[in-house]
C-alpha cells in the first residue's frame, strides 16, 4: 500500500468528503485526481455499506428522468462515464436491455409519452412494441400483456464492485479513507472546519456533504434547513439461479399515478430479482424485511411472472433510499462556508455518481477552490470479477496453475475460492468483516446463505485479518 502523496502538512485536509458510498467515493476519486489532499469520512466500518449496497443495480440510460433536470443531465452523462469506467476497472456489466410492460389501457396509453420523454432526454432508441413481441422477448410473463416499450441500452451492473473500485481508485490517488468516523458536530473559523467524529476530530478547509441518509443532519450542522430525508424502504426477493433463463432482460413497470412500481431483473450474479417495494419510514436504520412487504411482492410477482414464484427464493433483503422533499438532485455550494451539499441522490446515483463528481468539481472551482489536475495519476485499479457471465477464478486454469488457492473452493454455492477471500482481506480497501467479504467475493450469498461455508469463511478471515491491513485507514491521519 503506497503512502498518501498529498499528506496535509499542517494536519488540515484541503477537502473532507462525508459519506463513503458510491457518490462520496466518486467525489473523493475526482478531487484526489487534483493537487489537493482529500479525506473520505464514512460512519460505518466499510465503504459502500449504506444505501449503495442495496441498490437495484441497474445502469440507467436516464430515458425516464424528468427532462431538463440536473438529475436527467447527470444520469445521461454518468451512463457513459460509468460504462467506460467499468470496462477499464473490470466492474462487471451485462447489457441486457429492458422492456417496459403495459398490463392495462392506462399503461398502454402512457407508452408514447414515455418514448417522447426518452427522446427529450437525448435517448433515441426506445421502440413501442405489441404484446406478441413482448412475449417473444419474455415468454414466461403472465397473461394479459397489452404492449411494451423497449429500452435496449439499459444494463445490469455490480453495485458492490462499483463502490469498491471508486474507493480503491480514490485511495490509490492519495485519498485518506477514515472509517467509523460518524460526524457528530462541526466548528468553523475563517480558514478551517473541524469535523467532530466518534473517532476524533478531522480538520479541512472545504467540506463536501455526500452523507446519503444523513445528509440533512449534516446540512443542519452547517446552519441550513433546506430539505428533509425520508428513508424509503425497498424490499426485494432474490431467486435461485435456475430462474435466470426466464429473465434475460430487465422487466420494468410503466410508471403510473401510484408510483414507479415493481421490476423483475436479472442480476450480475446469475440470479433474478423481484422488487422493490416503496415504504416511507422514520427509522433511518430499519433495513429489516416485513411480512407486508413479502405479501406485496408475492402478489405482484404472481401477476407478472407466475412461473418465477414457483421457484426457490435464495434471499430477501431491504435497502433504504434517501428520498427528499425536493423534485431534483440538490447539489449546492455555499462559498462563504467552504461547504458543498450533495443531497437527494436517489437510486440513480449509482449511474450518475462519476458525473456528479465532475459537477461537484466544477462547483467547487467556481466557489474558489483551486483544483489543478495532476499529471502523475496511477492507472485505475483492476477489480476482481464476481459477475457470473465472466471468467471467475475457479474457472481460470492458468491462474490456478500459478496459485492453487484459486482452485480451492470455500463457498460451493457461489464458487468462491480461498484465493479470493485472501485477496479481499489484503486489498487496498480490505474487507473488515464477514459482510465486507460477502460484497467483495459473493461468499455466503448463495442457496445456503453461509450455513455450509460460514465457518470456513470466518476462519480464513481470521487467518488473513491483520491489524495493519484492516485498520490502517484509522492511522492515515
């Protein structure tokens, strides 16, 4: 692990970014590509462990965003940036395409306007199709389809690897990652903002608030009252890999007056996903599943694809989105405070993240922060592949010949090897827990949910867990 090339000489970072999800990591990566010192503060014990980890994992064209909004512009730009970044770093992406399916006359009548909206957003490839063509593309859909709208460039992506790639890239460019640094208070003087955290104070000249579910709390610490985050719970079912042949495209609902609705999507790991629900809560930590959520998904699934419901559910989970009382992304600089808010980034933030980071850089420069692009940037990291459609270590004879640990399977459901678990523990941004290992390797994510392999995975983590590897983030400052 290389030393930070832009260590703050006086103990003060040039920029502190609060929030280690996809958006915060993308911002840290962008800024550490400039000649400034950057700290990335995350309240949890790992990057990408908040709203980012439970995203529906779709790489969006932005066809259905509200035209003319900041969100529509950044999603459209972010699609191309993330697609290229995924190719450069090995983040798994499958270009499956999507079909919006109309089940009643209201939804059928909405298709032309959705096509017009896509074109207003600069996306020209949507096509309205009849019921026969929908069934030819998706023969296992339930009875009653009236028509559809194709979106051929929608894709599925690994949201876990995206978070990790951006954070790893930021770190290799010199960002200091500070985990378990929940911000509890601030003090400001003419030059420096002191962020009080559970793990000690962090001082910075500029602060970027990309704290997701906590962004409104941080904003209020700076004296603002611009918005309120409502945690919106989305519950999902993950079906066994045997269902994947039924769903080789993303099946999108037609948005109605009642909301966006439930989708069926293949996942990058070879499963099929049904969801999400949309339930507004008050508890920002409530990621538990619910009986009502299950009943809702089962009812929807029975209508959409009855054959799917006859198959095994491998897992269910819930994630929280940071819904706000504002119709667009809320990205605003307050130059006199040397502070910038990045709020209200919905699930489209996965796609838009790198474009949001570009936009943040522009706003910071306009607000007075000098940002000069460095000429000595390291190459982007090459991420381990955990996508089912691409070569995995257990299939790679040359790799196994060089290192037999990649031929020793530990998690049989997901075909995860000893070499992958070792690598995840010793990576630049290492796994610090079994949950961190799940997101980096897929271990314990299969049919048995760790029942068979959990003890072996835990033993390997203990074997490879060194104080230096997994705690150095705390010593960087």
